[in-house]
C-alpha cells in the first residue's frame, strides 16, 4: 500500500464529512434504511474523532443530562 499523506485524524474527519453528505443524499431520496446505516457509520466516526482528539463527542453531550 502507498504512503498516506494525511494523519489518521484528518482521514477520520474526511470520512465523517463524506458520510454526512451521503446521509443527506439518502434522506432526500427517501432511502430510509440506507440513511440509517450511514447515520450509524457517521456516529462511529464522530466517536473515533473524539477519541483521537481527546474530546467529548458532541453527539454524546446531547444525549446526557446535566
């Protein structure tokens, strides 16, 4: 395999961005199951990004009570 010019964090951010766009496309076209599966991958990428940057995922913040 070739060298990766980008860091793991940059790759996760890019994947997350693409997943967000794909999710929007799926929703616009009433592809509910596909949109759901892409949403799961989007959430996973968000969690990975939070771990990589040692932050709390914004998605987890919204799901906790304070």
